[in-house]
C-alpha cells in the first residue's frame, strides 16, 4: 500500500504547533540519521503534534481517515527512521503527501517519528494480568460488552475495541479504565434534551448542527430533534463510562488490561 497524505495542512497550522516544542532544534536530517527523541515524553509530544496536524487525514490515532491511509500497519515507503523523518520533513513527490513546514524544528519531527513508530510497536509486553481472565471480566463483572463491541459482538454505546491494542498502550488503557473523564472525544459526549412537554431524553450525541440534534439512547434507539422544537438541551462532556476503581479489584483491572492489549490486528 502506498503511503499518501501524512501532512496536508496550511503552513499557519504548522507554525502554531512548532511553539509546543521549546527545546532548541537538532541538526537537520542530512546531518543526523539517528532518533535521539524516543522517551515516553517525546512520544506523547509527537502524539500531540500528530493529532493537531495529521489526524484530519489519517485519523486521530493513525488508524486511517478520508484522505490518508492507516499508519498502524507499517510504512511501505520506508523501513528506517531516517527515511520516515525525510517523508515527514520533505513529503513524497507527486503525491498529496507534503512535508512539514521547514520552520518546524527537527526535534519536533523526530518526536512525530517516535509516535508513528509506537503505533507499530507490536513487540511482546510483560503484563501482570491474565488475558483469559480479563476476557471474563470484560463480558461478566465489568459489563464492558454492554457498551463496547469486540469482533462484531457487544454494544454500540462506546468505541469498538476489536483492535484497541493497536492504538492504546497499557498505560493508556489503565487511564481509560480508571479515569475515563480525562480525555473524552466530542463523538462520545451526551446530550440531555428537555422536550416541550417537560419530558427528558438523554443519549449519545450522534450528530449536531445549528438547527438539529440526533442522539442514541441507552436502548440504542435513535432520536432526532429540531433545536427550535425543544425547551432546552445540554451537552454533557464527561464520559458515560464509570471508573472501574469502585467495581474491580486491582488484579481484575490488570487482567482486563492484558485482555484489551492483546486485541490487535492479526498479522498477515
């Protein structure tokens, strides 16, 4: 598969993101071919830059978008960090993939390279939990399957987790489970709508524009409303998923993380 647009953005947007990286620039790509920015902090900074500048084409977690391919199954155009740096910096000739602004520091580009590599890091991870026990927690005590789908089975009121191990590392999974309100995407916000007769309908915010709203309630029924035809509506930006801290033991959380982490794209 040919790698297409990785960085198709206005120069002004790139310039804004450059100020997120305050350390001095490292030598240019032709002088440095080894990535010196591979710490967890570097990867998180690269993730932030990626989400700000690349997610429009490649998806928020690099799993593909309308304009660009998924970046979680390797890079057909290069097999080295230096090659990936060059693509991010210079782009790919005769494609929609243009390079990052030349005013961006090399350090920030290397951070993006580190993040992209993390999306494809499928090496073995030594986790304390038992995936088999975690699967039982998922479908049993944790009741996760009532909202989340895995391989076509489960609910639709939360993200599909069939390949969650490709896009979330164990620490991120732990954060998702223990502090779910920390980073809630607008796609998973809730709308509470009070109709003209005073009755209230609440559900996931499926779509919303200037004049209309569409939600899915806890029974997975869809409702559509005109904003002018209701008494009031309220956006709830916290997660509908409760923290597992009061529900599961630490050992059960470890098992659940081990199960979710092994939900990955099958190797061909």
